[in-house]
């Protein structure tokens, strides 16, 4: 059984000696200010020791029993029968052990005259503080712990008892967040920057709520100078935190300028990294990636000896030559073939030149047709060749192209006119089913046409 030490009781010499064992020999534990404050709060700290000492399972059962009893507002006292009924899901031995521990540490009060248990005010205060901390675990806000610190400061300020220690806790959390965001900016990692920026936005929401509380503290005439200084330091820390928006923007813009895109796919290295981070097991991506894995082959010493003997004993008389230089040989003759499209262009140009030559000989021109259908000059040919020839027809008579050099310029200078139409003509061809209707006509007097214009 653990008996708490009350404030009136004299300190145990053994406890005093064990505490002094943690300090330097020339330093007395009683000379430390914080030790004095903590020793004064020993009854309250003893309550937390009674609740949280031991394994997690034992702590869970103690908190379960105490929360069940404190949550019943229909009555302020409980008989043992009421407790057994309410906590019937626990073993009687375990329930008895927990009740004895809570009673001996002033969390439950036992009224011997009425034979009932009562939850002590200290137990309700402890449960209230624990419930506030447990509520933080239900929120997805990473900065919810700062909300708890702000709530403590706000509550103390309303009650008129805010302390410098409470303000220092809030100030320390603000400084930690500022350093965390500064490290994220200095890291240059886009993913860390974006995560920190989202956390920064949530922190700014708490800063906005805390500004009203700090304004009330700084305008309070009853607050001492230490409280005013702590509140002003918190205000400066909040300003430094709010000024980090520009730093986040500059760092992300710098990363955006340095982003590497993979060809014309629209993907960047950031997209690839995000996709890889979504896979818990990166090694699984290599499954079935190699169709035939490399199989190493090993040779035994006996096989190596057999191969060496074969090489040494081989007849190499025919391969041995004199010390003179080897006889020279002529270099092989190669024929440079032009590109296939260039050959097609030359053939097409020769074909149209023959048609244009009919206009240069009057005796022939009288008998030759003055115009033909475009598909008659394009076919027979494969679909690819016919499409290539058709793409060259608009160059006929193109003055800009005719001023240049090359095969397409010669095509543009031919005295042939191209006249396309909007209709389609069905063709009995194996490669081309239909083609736009157009005609090719001879320009017998190209000089005269130019003069007319």
C-alpha cells in the first residue's frame, strides 16, 4: 500500500538522502528553486504516481475504474454493491486491487459511517487534465498541442492566475515550430516544404486565437513585469512565425524553377518520387521486370584444365605467319543510296516534267490532252507513295518556292496548274479507295499569264 505524504508531515530522511544522491556533493537539493516547488506539490504528484506507475495494462484499468465512477453524475456516493454492478466486466480480485490503490492515494474517499465511496475533488481535477490531453489525440491537427497550451493560458487568465511558467511553455512551443519550419526551408526538399507549409497554416490559426489572449494579458494592470515580458516575447515569436510565409513561397518557387520534366510526357521528377513513396515495398516493383534473369555459370578446375590442354595442343601451323607485314587488300566498294523519299521525289518530278513537255511541242500538243485528273497522275502507287505525291501538288505554281533551289523548287517552276475541288471520287484501286477530285492542266504560255496579272 502506498501512503501519500501530506504537507504537514515531516520529510522522510531516507527520501531526502536518495534525492541528494542525484546532485553534486557541494550542491544541496533544497537550494534549487524548482525542487522546492515540486516538493510542495508532492501530494498531487503522488496521485499521478499512483495512477501511472507500473505497466500500461494496470494504468488502463485504474483510469477505467476512476473514469467510470467520476462519469456517473446521478449520485455522489457509491456503495460497494453499486461499484460491483457498474464494473461487473472486471474480475473481483482486480477490482478490489484497483479500489484499494485509489483509496490509499486519495483518489477515492471512504465514508466509514455510511459505507460508501466518493470521488475526491483532486481526482476530478486530474481526470479533467487527462481528458484534455486525450482529446488532442482525436484531432488530426499536428499543432493541437499548442491549442492545449493556449487553453491553459486562457483559462488561467480568465481566473486571474496566469503564471510565467505557463507562458514560457507556450513560448517554447512557438520557438520549436519556428526552428522546425526553418530547417524544412533549409533542407530544400519539396515534400518536406509542403508538409511544413500545411502545418504552418494550422499554426497560424492558433496564433490568431492566441493574439486576443496575449492582448488581454499585456493590458492587464495587475500583471507583474515578468508576465508582461513573457507575453511580449510570445508576441515576437508569433510575428517571426507569421513572417515565414514569404520564405516558404521563395523556396517553393526556386524548386519549381529547378524541376526536371521527363520529355513531353508532362511528368516531372516530383511525380515519380510521389508515386514511389506510395509503394511501401519498392522491391516488389522489380517483380517480373526481368524476363530471363542472368544465371551465372561456374567452371570447375577439371573443366578449366581440359580447356587449357585443348588450346595448347591445337594445331596452329596454318595460323603462324612470318615476321613480315600482312598483304594489303583493297577496301570494299560501297554504293551510297539516297533516301527513299528523295528517290520518290525525283521520279515524281520526272513524271510531271514529261507531262509539261507536251506544251513545248505544238505538233504534239495538238494531239495531247490539255488537262488530266490528279488521281491519274498519282496512281498506280502504294498508299504511302500516293499520299506523298499528293502532298507535293500544292507546290505547283508556288512563286515563293520557285525562287529557291532544289527538287521542290523545280517542281514549283513546272508549267502545270493544280486545281483542287471539294468533291471525292471513288477509285477502283487496291491501295486507295477514294481521293479528292482535282485536275492538272498545262500552262502553254506561262509568260503571258504573268503579264496578264
